[in-house]
């Protein structure tokens, strides 16, 4: 069985690091919270949360293309599926 849930991106925090001399590399901390009510079609979340869902998903992402794929305020659907 898999579970689908919708989360909204609430924060994109870019972090610059100095891992090697004369080289600036960075990553972004991305924060998401569950969609509820009618915002972003929160009805989908009723499959895993009978009432108002709560929680938070945070990720540190180093791939610039992956970071660029997320937008503040956009809703994303996640599918949780066991792989092992």
C-alpha cells in the first residue's frame, strides 16, 4: 500500500558554504507542511489524516537543478511507498 499526501513549500533557505579554498558551494534547506482544508485540495490528505494533518518535512538539497524545481508557496504531492 502507498499513501499520498500533499505538502506546501513554506521555506527555501539557501546556505553558502566554503568547502574548499576559492570555491563557493551551497545547498538549500527546504521546508514543507501538510496541506489542510480546501487549500491546494486538502481533501487528498484525508487518506492519511482523518482530521487536520500536522507535521513538517525538511530536506537539505545540494543539487542546484533539484533546488530550482521547488517554488515557495507551491503544493507538491508525495507518495510514500515501501521499497524494502
